[in-house]
C-alpha cells in the first residue's frame, strides 16, 4: 500500500456534482476526490438512493472507495484542477 496518499476523515455531499466529496493528500498536494451517486449505488447493489443517503453509503464502503481513489491517484488520473472523479468501481 502506498503510504504517500493520506485520506481525510470528512466527507460531504456536493449537489452540483451529484457526488460525495472527500479529500486526499499526496506529498503535500491536496486532491479533491468525488464519487458520484451512480458509482455508490453500483457499489452497494442498491437501485436508488436519495442524496442524503449517499454519505452513509460512502462511509459503509469507505475503504473500497479509498483503495480505488489511491489506485487512480497512482495512475495520475487527477485533472488539471487537482480533482479526481470516480465514476465506477
């Protein structure tokens, strides 16, 4: 496991992106990470959920999501704005 990626404890719903926002840091650089509701639903096996349930789903699958985020960060899949978007797991 790459210890250079550190994930913060917090997360929040981003209405504009229809995603849960969480933060990672790698070598002092802040990376804003997003996982959309569709990816959370696919991960959980649910067919639908309200945005307010997204945080609970994120927390339930946090380790899987962070593993995927770390994999994408290692692949340098961060965009020009320093954001990482997870559309599927």
